[in-house]
DNA sequence: TTGATGACATAGC
DNA sequence: CGCTATGCCATCA
């Protein structure tokens, strides 16, 4: 199908749907994509195809609202990108989920 | 085709 | 409260 914005992968598609200024967790993306524990699928997507699909990898954090990158440099860059979008991030990479966690229920159309 | 890997989540102890 | 074990799917060699 000619899905211009669809990558063929539900995971990728969901990640692309994350609005600016918000963050999403692995489990949340996984569920939206139709998986129960697709957290690792999200990991795959980010590692394997974040460039390929131009995914906002920096908008994805773990269930604790904290950045999980194994590379400190990567974390730093993620924090910088989030700050650039208006998301307040603690120096340790902690984000206020209550304030910035993406709620797809509030963005059913995610149309700006 | 099989086996291994991947920035996790959740339940159980 | 913190660790361990298990689960899920797609991609790569």
C-alpha cells in the first residue's frame, strides 16, 4: 500500500505520531502498536531504524520517565533535544511524566 | 532457517 | 526495596 507516512511497522508509525514537546514510554508505544511487551521492539526500532525513518528517538524514555541510553553522550544529546522542544529535563535525565508524558487519548487525531 | 541481539516492562521473591 | 527471570517482535550474520 502506498502509505506515505506509514513505514509498515506499527512501532515506527507510533513513534512518528508522538507530538512535539511530549515524551512517550516504551510500554506505551508498544501497546499502541498492538503489542503487550513490545518494549524491546521499540528498542530495535530506535537502534535499527531511527535514522532510516527519522524517528524522534529522543522523545522516548523508560517507564520511570528517565533516559535509559547506555551512552552518556547520547543521554546528553537527548536531554538537549528535549529541552529544545520545551520539555524540562533534570540533569540526571529525569522527566516529569505528569507534565510531559504523551497521552494519545488526548491526541486522537494528533493534528496540529 | 536458526540463533543472537536490542536504549525495556512486568511479576515474583 | 532491589534483583532475577520471562516475554515480545523484527533485523542481522
